């Protein structure tokens, strides 16, 4: 048998039975030959076992041949498998190389995109980075001269995102420049500059269309910083602050003017010469006119806040007014709007503006106050007939209301509201009389380039833009009445955008303005909800219309389905008014629109 060492020491790589791979290539040495010879000579005892040894040798040779065959068979199989593995490895290597190429290409593109994004972020950070170069203790003067632009530019960038900061920055810069010019200019030049600024402020407040609250507040802040030099018209102050819900700022400004005038009068009376004490009737009338004008405009601001206690106090102490005015204010303060309306109408009839009283400036101021108060009472009572009658007198039309800023700001809202209410809820005769409103809105909505000739030669485009900004809800209601659902949907979306813009600009301190503005949400929502309902159920409405046209009374399925959808989509979601927080005007709009929906 083979020795066990032959199996354990077989070198499969060289296919030899050696102890190590080094002895494989060595020649036989003398020691190995002598050892073999010695074994043949010295071992005498083995001669008797020669035949047995030959037999064992033959068996071993046979086993060795079989093992050699197995070894060579294993070798052939190993070589064959190695060839197939080599081919497979080549294919796998090609696929792997293609995968690596695509992977690294993708990684390179991602790396480039990340680098590009990183550079953009670095650039953006560098643009918005605020670097602090020096720190000074309180009261310590800087050791370098800082340019004004280095301070103004970051504040200007900050003002782009905050209306309150923009208001403070604009007023502060304007006042600082004005103070520096006061020291550099001559007295006459500075006086002319102040007169120009005062005139420009009057123009901006009188011709404004949207009365942006931050801008109006900034102008009044500048006026309050120089009240002795810049004194603009009290009418423009009250009109702009009431429209922008800044009544508190308007009250502060007008009261500052009144206090300064009283101080100047007292100083002039005590220290002035005798010839200035004995003024002419014209000077006294002008002074009284200015005083009454300021007190009346102050009363308008207080009445806009529903503060009738201060309104009564103002009229009880203001000289030169009619007694009927004080009585009407007393009735209005007790929310007896019907008696107040009768008093104002009586005052307008007893003291009309004629050629004889045309030069009476105080009566003209009081007459204007009566008109505005009468319209306010009509609005509280929802008496649209009297309101329309007192607005459209002496051939007054919508085009003539554009003649001046007073009619545009005070009369136009009441005119559109009264005409629209009579068009929707009036009888057949009243609806026919509102044809001028339909013509006015339809002309503005057309894309014509014709110019409407007015006192200021305004174009149709300018009028349309103004009406759309100021009265988008009224336009949506009007086109819904005309069953023009596309235009109605456009204007109600625009109304919601204008509401969000107006709400974002309101001051947090304007409690009354925020309270009145937030009430617009429900009528806007219900009108938008109804238009969505019409859009979703348009096929059903057409089927229902065909049913009534064909007089098919047997088809009750369509009618029942429509009534069911009306109940679940509209009626079940309508809410009742809040007794405390809901105003009469808002709920009159809601009820009017609901009747229009169900018509």
C-alpha cells in the first residue's frame, strides 16, 4: 500500500508526491542511492518474503494507475472549468467596467451640480451676510467716518419685507434731510421748499386711489415732526385716514393743528400789536372757517370709530353751527338713525346752497357734513331709494362723479351700493331705472380703447383699474346677476386677493378697522361657494332647464336631485348672523346675495 505521507504531501499544482515544491526539481543524491543499496544488502530476512512483496507491488501499481487516472480526469475538468470561468469573467469584467463608467459619470454630474449649488449658496450668503467690523461701547464715538449709504442700504433692504420699518425709515430719512436743509438754505428758499412739500402732500392725499396705510402713516409722521411748518388740509387728512383705517393717526394730527392754532391765537392776542388785535371781518371769517373745518373733520374721524361721546362734545363746543346739526348728532349717537335721517334731510331742505349763500363758507362746510351724515344714516337703515335720490341730482351721472376727489371718495361708494341694491332687490320699475349702472359697468369691462371725456380726461383703462381695485365684490355680484359666471368668478377671486392685501396692511392697533374688515369673509366665501356649486352642477342645471322648457312635470328625479344638492352644498352651510359682532351692512349683503342665489 501507498504510504499515507504520499497522499498528504501531494502537490496538486505540480502533481508530484514531494514534501515541498523545491524538491520536485532536485536530482537523486548519493545518500539516497546508498540508502537504497543498503536496504537491499543488509536486509537478509526479506529475501524469503520476495514473492509476497511482488504481489503487493502489483496491487500497489494497479491502485496507483487508478489514482493517476482520477488525477488526470480531475485535471482536465479543472482546466475546462477554468476556461469557462475565464470567459465568464471577461463578460462580467466588461459589464462591471460599463457599470463603473456610468456610475462615475453620474457621480461626476452630481458633484458638478452640488458644486454649482454650493457656489450659489455661498454667493447668496455673501450678499445677505451682515459683517460686524467694530463694536463700540454705549456713548463711545466711532473712530472712523461711516458713510450714510452704508447705513441706509441695509435698512432699505430690510424695509422691503416690513411695512412698519419702511414707514419709520421713510419718515426718518425725510425729516433728517429736511433738518439738514434748514441749516444750509436761506430762509426764503427754505420757506419755498416747505410750501412745495405741503402742496405735494395735499396732492398725494387728495388724489390717492388705494390709500396705502403705511404710506399715509409715513406722510402724517413727517407732518407731525414739523407741525408748525407743514400744515396740510384737514379734509384730506380725515379722508385718507378713514379710508386706510388710521383714524387714530388722523385724530392725533388734527388735534395737533388745533392746539398749535390755539397757542398762536393766545400769543398773538397777548403780545401782538393793537392793529393785529382789531382784525377785519374777512380775517375773522377765515379764521373761524379754518377752526370749524378742523373740528368737523376731527368729528368725522371720531364718528368713523363709533365714538359718539367725543362727537357730541365737539359739536357742543364748536361755535357758528346750526342747532339742527347738534340735534341730529344727538339722535345719531343714540342709534336712532331714522330720526337723524329726517333731521339731516330737513337741514338740507331748509338751508340749500343757492347763489345768495354761495359765499358762506361755513354753511358750505356744514352742508357737506349733512350730506355725508344723511348717506351714512341711509346705509344704516338700508334705505337705498333716498340714498340714490340725494346722490343723483341735477343730472349727476357716474361719469360726473369723477370730477373731483371728494365725489370719488365719498359719493361713489354710496352710489354704486345703492344702485346695485335697487337692481337686485327693487321692483320692476326700480330695476329699469338702474340702467345707468349696467351701462357703466359694461363699458368698463369691455376691452375698448375709447376715451371717456371727463373733467380730468381719464381713460377707460384708468377707470376700470380703479373700479376693479375698489369694488371687486360689487362687480362679482353684478355679473352674477347678469348670469355671467366666468366674470363673476374672476372678480370674486380678485376680491379675495384684495382682501388679503388690505388685511396684511392693517395696523394691529386698528381694532375697529380689523373688526369691520374681517366681516367681509363670509359674503366673499358664500359667493365663491355658489359659483363653485354652479360649475360642478352645470349639466344638472341644463337638464333642469330643459325640463322646465319642455314642461315635463313627470320628471321629478332631476328636480329632487338638484334640491338635495342645494340643501347639502349650500343651505346646510349657511350661518346665522352674530348679534354682537355682525354689522347690519354686512348681513344685508349676505341676505341680498342669498336671495340672488335662490332666484
